[in-house]
C-alpha cells in the first residue's frame, strides 16, 4: 500500500480546512492522531530543511556569507584552527 502524503491523511480525517492564522493551524495540529503527527513531523522536517538549504544557497550566491569564509581563513592563517 503506498504511503499517503501527510496533508492528505489530515484532510481525510476531516481536520484540514481552510486555515489562515497560526492559531488555526496550531489547533488543527493538536487534533492529529499519533500516526498523523509522526507523518506531519516527517513532512515538516523535510519542508524546513529544503527551505533552509534554499536560503543558504541564495545567501551564498549573493555574497552574504563571504565574511564568514574570510573570518575562517583569517583564523586558519593566524593558527587558531586545529584538525579535528
């Protein structure tokens, strides 16, 4: 049996409706069964990781992380780094 998407499971349970506020989303999450909560957690972890990776890639491409790279190189040159 194919594994259903977490939001599809929630919708089938009659929990997912049109939600427009954080409070409504929180209330819906509180109604999840343990299995639905596990599915939601897995989905959200992947969603959040993808968003984080996208933001880091955008920041890197825009040069917003260059100062961190330079700081690390300066620390290496000054002998403040170890191989661990």
